[in-house]
C-alpha cells in the first residue's frame, strides 16, 4: 500500500488532504517522543527483540489503517504505525554495525548499509507495482491484507536473526568531524578518546540536523505530488515506484563513496533547499524536482547512518540512531502540514 494509502484516505475515506497531512504530522510528532524510549529499549533489551516487537506492532497498525473510520481512528492507527517504526528505528542500524564489528568488517559498514538500503528500496519498487496491481484487480482490502502479511513476515525474519556480541568502544571514531572523510581511523588512545568526546557530540548533531532537513523536504514534496486532485491509483503507483527507484539509485551511489561527515550533509541539505525553492516557481518541472529530491535523500541516508554509528558508543547506538530519526520526524511534522495547506490552495 506504499504510495496508495494517501489515496485510500482521501478518495475512499473522504478525508481532506489538510486533515490527512495533519494526521500524518501527528504520527510523526508522536514518534519524536517514542524514538528515545524505544532506542533505550533496543540498547538494553536487544536490537533483535526490538525489531520483532516493532514488526508486530506495525502489523496491528496496518490492520487499523484498513478497518478504522473517522479522524480519531486514523490518528490511532497512525500512532500505532509510529510506535512500530520507533521500535525498529535505530535497532536495525545498531544490529548491522555490531554484526560488522563482530565479523571484523567495520570498515565495510557504509558499503553494506548502502547496498542493503538499495536492495530494500528496489524491493519496495517491486512491492509498489505488485500492490498497485492487487488494488486494481482485487481492491484495497486485498492490498491491506498483503501489507499486514509482509509486516508479520518481517517479524519472522527478525526471530531468525542472531544478536551479535557487544562491540568494544575502541571501534568508535571519536575524532573531529573531518576525520570521517577517511573512514574508520582505528582505535584511539584513551586520552584522545576523552578529549574527543565533545567533538563527538557536536559532530553527531552536525550530521543529524542537515540530514533531517533533507528527509523532511523530500517527504513533503513527495506528499504534495501524491495528493494531486487528478491522481489515480495506476498513475500514482508508477510515480511512487519511480521516486523510490531513484532513491535506491542514490543509496547505491552512497555505498561506493568514501566515508563523510557534516560537510557532506550540509551540502546535500543546501541542494534540497534550492530544489524546493525552484519547485515554487511558475512552470517549474515539479515531478522532475521531486524525483531529484528523492535521489538526494537516498544519497544522504547511508552516509549519515555510517557517520552516526562510527561516532556512537556501543551502549548508545540505537538511541543515537533513534535521535536522528526523531529529528527527521520533527522536520516532517513541520513540513507536511505546510505541504497540505499548499495543496489545499492549488
């Protein structure tokens, strides 16, 4: 149902775009407060366990999205989806990073993360196309049932995973942000670790905040494109598949790049702001701009994830990654209502 749930709410449930954007923003806003507790849960109880819980809650949320009616029901369903996302957010990156360290492949984390994200997005393209076909021939009910089944399949996959051992903190790259351009710099001396920690905190924020701006602008512009009054399920399925495939291309490029830090994220945020401003101009190629923003978003995410994990202590990996996701949700909760108001006036 990725790419079609907006049409479900607007066309089938007769909810206005402004209300839909507000509901989505409410879900994103709730995730800001959910992220850190669920990140703490993942770091304390286990990243694998957090993934299992998140997938089960996600399945319940999808069921509610399908069956509930009215704005309060949609808010509740959106909250459940946010809780499921919160349990998975951060835990996936921390589990992958710990596994890379356990296999003595820490330096390959960015490449593995980029490739995994690319495979995820390419798979999502296939699922979007299949979902569009299911809805076209069998109706929205069959599409929602397939969505629930996939969430439960995710829980089953997480059950089959193994929790890697804790990684020693000497794997943390605690130097200044510009050291990230050379990737993993090796175990620092204890004195350097203590002196580097203030730089770590500032470096983490300098990586997280611009990446959140990239994610917020890209998602808001995609929302605006998907809620066009003349949209239909078939055309929207193809468009969402296109922007997802372009985002996958961005993650693929990121997997081949050298490790980077704040400067790269600031540059990508600047590009996103310029593209968004250009979209408001008369006769602007709006869909081409949205597609380009998707590429920038795909490029940003693996680079940011790798930088965050290299800067985080082992017992806070999920929490720091969750903090990044919370910042993303903050940006979305601000930008989605703006996009909804913009759409209502067009």
